[in-house]
């Protein structure tokens, strides 16, 4: 079968409307693939090198990413990268896109490529043609992180959870915990910082960056705060990544108030909110043991908690290829 001709064109800022429109109409694009989101990074933080793939005059794929020395990394400055493609992309075109990327890297003396695409739960239509094409063209799965996903066709609220979990949610309500949707990032961030300190890590975003993302993409983030006696004791920041999936980017609480079970209540509240909004999945995020030397080591207790809230396991995979 003759190979489809694909032309690779580096992204330039004048293509921003075209880029973002393609992400919005694509099969697997997320907010992290948009140039609007990536604009929250200050100029010079990353050496961005985004790519656009054309079949004749037709744009058929995007690849956000950047260069680190002689390595191409996607994502760069985001949670997900990888090829963004149309819903009806066939295997022949997928293979041609991957081959075109490999040739482009070789022409630019890029020696290695790392790609972390969104999971299938972010797809509007199930399609693994690109993943197969990457394997066929000698990409390997370099690593996998364990993520937890709530499927709203199974879990839609408290009644679908275990008796023990329902009891904890009821306990939070009976103790007077109330949940409010607002934009009080100033109240949320100290809780986030204190929570992260326990694990010797810092948040992905500064407070100013969270506020900048909100200004660039108003309404994309949803903040729920749990209050006890009019003081915030827990919070959850959601990213509406696309029409299919919400990502729980941060869920944090003050450990002095853990017996309130505010987090259980927050997650159950979020599930009901997502169902009303028409989403299909809740990506509860990866659960890695930050104290382990093995980056794949699961955080068993955290995963057990997420499973108690109705989540099942999903893999966030990173693919690798040495170009030459």
C-alpha cells in the first residue's frame, strides 16, 4: 500500500486559532493541548517546539511539545501531550503521521522522543490507531503510572457507593460540613501547600499561576471548598479537560480535620456535579509513592481510598523512541 504523504510544519503564534479549533473538534484533545492553556507559562520557561501535520492542505494531527537538549518531549509544561487526531483517523494515516514525526526528528538531529498521550477515557470515540502505529514504528512503553477513574455509567452518587463510604459522607453532613463552589483560590492554596508538605513536594502551580489560568480560560477550573464552622478545611480543584472527562487536579484537606470526612463528601459532591454537566469520566489522577525510588511504586493507601469512592484503575503511559 503506498504511504500517505504527510508534511510536518512547526507551529507559529499566528496559527493559534487554527490549532485551538482543531483541538476542540478532535477525538482526543484536552485543555492541556491548547495554546491558550500553554500560554500561562512565562516566556522562556520552556523551549516549546509544537508541530502540525498536514495531508495535502488538510490539518490531520497536532503534537504539542518542546525540546530539552536533543530530546523531544510531549507534553512539556502540561499533564498530557501526544498526537491530537481526528475521530475517524485510519491506521494508514496514523502510520504516516508517526513516520513523518520520526523523519522530522531525524532531520532536526533530535535523538530521542518521549510522548505521554491522554488515556482512552479522554477520547470521544474509541480509537487506538495512533498507539498501534507508534508500536509498529518501534516506540516502546517506557513507563506507566497508575491512575484512578470513576465511570459515571456506574457511579453517579452516594447511593452507588459502599455502605461504609455512605456512612462517612453522612457523617460529614451531620457534623455540619458544607460545600461551596467559588473562586476563593486564596483560601484554597494554604491548604494545598500544607497538604503537600507532608509528602515533601510542592504544588505543580503557584497561586499566581492558578489565577492566570483562570484569567486565560475562565470557567475551565471548578473549585469546591468544604467549610466547617465557616472555615475552609478541604478543597478540590477540577479541570474540565474536554467534553468527556474531568481531571481532579488537586484534592487537599487539613489533617487536623480528617475525622470530618470532608474529602469523601467533596468527591461525592463532584461526581454528582459532573453527572449533571454531562461528563462521562472522572480522572482521579495518578497515585505514586513520592517516597519510593521506583517512580511506578503505587501509593497503596491513596489508591484504596479512591477505590472506596468508586474508582477503577487506568494506566497513564509514556512512550519512547530513540531516533538515531
